[in-house]
């Protein structure tokens, strides 16, 4: 089962859970930026949670099915178009699980909200060259490239009914306008800076990518905000979600960010906020709100519990129970 890229998207890549056990060797995590949406796509496709997905950023290429297959797509704000034979076009928003016949094609874009969506294929996800146990790559899919499913799975065209999820399941940053983080010890030493920081509005720069999401202060006055730093500071280990101050902008490290950093560290996003970070669009305005470490744990535990419940409901629905 396979598809071919008839046109090239903005930044289409294959991603799975990444390489979480190799940071001590200088290997970035990588993997899907929005793990929540990837999990929903895999659940809709009937796959295991870690199955490789096609990650779409803003707009995808147009992909044509070379053979019959069943795909599932999930992402906040996604507009999904499937082009059938005889000129029939079907459109869904946010998500869909549907069967493609050979010659059918699809494309995805995010015209108003959200930034990333995920395409899962039934049969265990997309195949790729595994390096250190992961097929995640920063290499873009270009025109003419063919993607194959990991395992051949009979495509039952009698199941041609399409299934989608309720839009409210896709919480995006636009609903809250804030990201929660735990302040670093370095930043805590300057209470005046910490108090002022919480009142600043930030806008996402279009120079952002999977390595780091950049924010600049909306107000000209706030752009003079300064973080006290040690001029003799050394580089230190960093993780996805680390919030760094360059002297003129914030960089929140993404999943493809490196393992060491030299900028002063404001704090660390609550882990469950990284999927929210992945969906912020250029020009969108947010505030960064400090929370206690205990509150961060509670937020993460609540998020993980709700996601597990949602995925179980999807699997039960797919199984017809």
C-alpha cells in the first residue's frame, strides 16, 4: 500500500515517537511535534500509538494513492480534501478516517487555525529507514517521492464509510492564549524580572521551525525586557520546551532542538503544553504563565488521563462497540 507525492508541501516529514533514550549522546529527540494529534490519527487508523505518521506543516503536498489503502488524518484547524474518481471532492475539518482507492488523492491545509496535522495509514504506519530505533527524519518529502505502509493490510472497500472526530477534541492555543511553564532557578533569582515577564504578550515569529519556536514581544517597550544573566555562564543540557532568552526574543526549543544550549533559561514548558506549542501560528499572540512544579505535575497527569480516555473511546468506536 503506498501513496506518491504529486506536489511538494511546505514541510512534510515522517515522524514517530523519536529517539528519547539518546540525548546523553547528543542526539535530539525528534519525532512528532504534536504527540496528541499523532496519537488521535493512529487511533483512528487502528494502529499502535507509536506508529509512524506523515507530519504536515500548514499545507501539504497533494498525495495520490497508488493502491487501495485506509488513512486517518487529525489536526486542529485542518481542512482535508479527498479527490475521488469522476471529479468528486469530499471535504472534512479537523479529522477523518477514510478509504482511498487507487487513483484517489488528498491534500491538507490549515487556513485559519492550527499549524500541524498527522496522516496515519492502517497497517502499522509509514515505512522508513530506522536509525537508532526511529524513522523520524527532518528530510522533507519532495515531489515524486513514494511512501509505503510498513505492513500490507487488506483494504476492505466495503468499509468505505468515513469517520471523523468532534472538533471540540482539538483544543488549540487560540482558545486560551497562554502557555504554562515552570521558572528556572536562574530566572527565579530576579523576582522583578519574573513578575514583569508574566505580563508580557508575545507573538510567534515566522522564523520558527521544529528546532525552536521564536517569540518577540508585541509591545516595543517590552522588547527592552532584560533577563539578568551570568556573563561567565556555560552551556548546559536543554530539553524540548526549554524557554531561552537571546536578548531580543524568546526561543522555545522544539522536538528537533539540540541537547545543549548557551542562552539564559527563563523556564521550561509544562510537558503537556508542547502539543499546544506545536499548533501556534505565526503572528498568533500568547502569554507565558508561570506555575508551580506541583501544579505542572497535576496538569500533566490530568492531560495524560484525558488523552488516554479519548483514545480508548476512539478505539472502541472504530471497533464498533
